[in-house]
C-alpha cells in the first residue's frame, strides 16, 4: 500500500497481541510490538507522522500506553522529533546505511555459516522451494517477500539461541531504509544468482563458502542501495 494512503488506512490490519484486560506496561508493550510490526511490514513508513490520538483510537486504548510506546521508539531512534509535525518515522542517513549494511554482512554471513553446519534436509528443501519461487516472480513486492522468507529460513537453521536478538534488532532498522532494492530494474536477476550460491553452499554443508556467498550478497545489495540514494 502506498504512502499516499492515510496512516489510519494503512495500519487497519495491525492488532494488539495483548490479551483483553491487559493494563499498564503490558498494554504499552503490545502497542510497541504492533507499531514495530507496522514499521517492519511497511505499513508505517519513513516520513510518516505518528499521532498519539490516531493510534490510541485505532487500538481502542488510552493515550498513556501509546505515549509510552512512542517514547520507547524515540529512545531507540526509530522516530525523530520534526518540529511542529511532532514524531516521525526517521530515515537513515548515508553513514547509517553503511553501518547497517556492515552489520548485516556480518550477521547474514554468520547465519549462512551456521546454517551450512546445521540445516536439516527439510530446511534445505524449503530454501530450494523459496529460491524457485523467487526466480519465477516478476513483482518487486513479491521478490522482497520471498527474499525475506529465504533469509529468515537461513536464520532459523542457525541453532544458536544468542544469535537471534541482534538480528531481530537489525530487521527493525532495515525497515527504515525505505523502498526495496528490488524496485531497481535488474536487481532481481543477480540476487537470484547470489541466492543460488548461498543455497548450494548450505546444501553441501560448506560453512566457508556459505558465509562468503552471503557476504557477497549483502555487499551487492549495498551497492544497489547506494545507487538508489544517489538517484
């Protein structure tokens, strides 16, 4: 859904995960979780203004838990104060884009390494299926969705309980980048070839090759992202 649609329209599909009757910090956590999901999914986009009253009305809660959730997003630098417009979802500057992709290369490379060591036959089959669907897709939104599933499947094969927290945090910030790199004409084909390299290395349980292929994939994505920023 485009950013031209009102925020109220775009967040219509967001629901609180808290059980009925939740109070205090639990309700604030539920609002925070829903807003994070909205940012990740693209329903809430960089440049959007977040209004307490609008969000409280949508979730049928008081403004207090909404205010707390917005404060926590501001502290984590997902939001910024923009003069009279109030709180807005922020955009990453060029230096932050470099730093984000630097960490992404490390984490995605590590995920591919661990997946090559630990992936089950079922996980490899799922990666193969997702890769085939990616190659057959023709729409940037579908490429983005399948790419996300591909990388999530790799992360699911890591088998290290300490790995997922930093990767989860990274996913939030990736949403602040704006439009997908698959919106760039010609990006999908090399991305498919890069996925194939990662998949082949995981399937033959070659950690070194899997990590190298994943790192190359993220560096290629960064190159595309920088072209988008320069346009």
